[in-house]
């Protein structure tokens, strides 16, 4: 995540926004953040899952093992030590290993968390503050592997939510190829073309109402 953020070319993204906005009344606001929320639930779920698994293994060993090499496991402290160690490992995996954390948290909670954070960004970046309500938020949350496109009322009247699928796909492809800048530039260009096709036309007295810059935690 840190590498993707560090390698972002802010100037290229800003130029792409300016170019797209030359042809339509849309005001495109790209936002990229490392993470939308904290997920303590993954810690206790990871701890519980590995602790239960370890307990099951211990019970099977105690029931069926007839050798002499695991005598310590038949003591009072043996099973407690194994289960405690497994729970600790599970908690650490849930806290610090992103793929495991995402699995433990679940898609529904990830979707809700990112959507709430995107709505917060919509307000913080004043995407609503345009004359004809034509602001568009392109929101990327790297840790959760989630991308959202939120249009203001003037955009939503012209563009169906499903129409943003290709825009999202361009950003996702850029991330997979470790070329997030290219993904954003392609998506912004496609966003401009989509708005043109849907009749979100630039007006004679149109002004650049929102900054073209890319928003990240450091900018």
C-alpha cells in the first residue's frame, strides 16, 4: 500500500482531471487512502478460530496418540499452553496480515466501512459544492481492495450507477499491475467520455469549481 501511494504521480492525475473536465460539466475528485477503518473484530475472530482449532487437535492427540514423545501434552498445563499460543498467533494474523484480516472481517463489513468512509470524503472534499450538483468522487481504499464512485444529484440524474463499472475496472487493473497512476488516469478519461455520452454537457459560463488535484493523506 505504501509503495502504491508513494509512486502516485499527482501531476498526471491532476492533468487527467483537467482534460476530462474540459468536455463536460462534471467536477471529478479523486481520493486515494491507505485504509478506511480499523478492524478489531479480526483480532478476536482470528484468536478464537486458531484457539478452537488447536483445542480440537489437542483433544484428538490426547484421545488417539499412544506414543511417548508428547508426554507434556498430557499434563494440566500442556493443552492450555498450546491453545494460548494458537490464540496469540491467530490474533496477530488478524491484526497484521491484510489478506487474513479481510477474510476474517468479511465482505459485508468491508463494504459498509468503505462506503461510510467514502461518504465522509464526499463531505470533507465538498464534492457537493458545485452549481449544478455535478461533483463526482472517485474513492480508492487500498487496504480493503475497494473502489467507489459517488456522484452528486446532477450526475445521478444522467448516469446509472452500473455505468461506473468500467471506470472502477480501470482503477482495479492499475492496482493489480502496480500502476495505480495509470489506472486513475485511464478511469478519469473514461469518466469524462461517459459524461459526454450521457449529456452532462459543459456550459458556456462553466468554471472549474473544485480543485483538480489528487487527494491522499499527504496532500
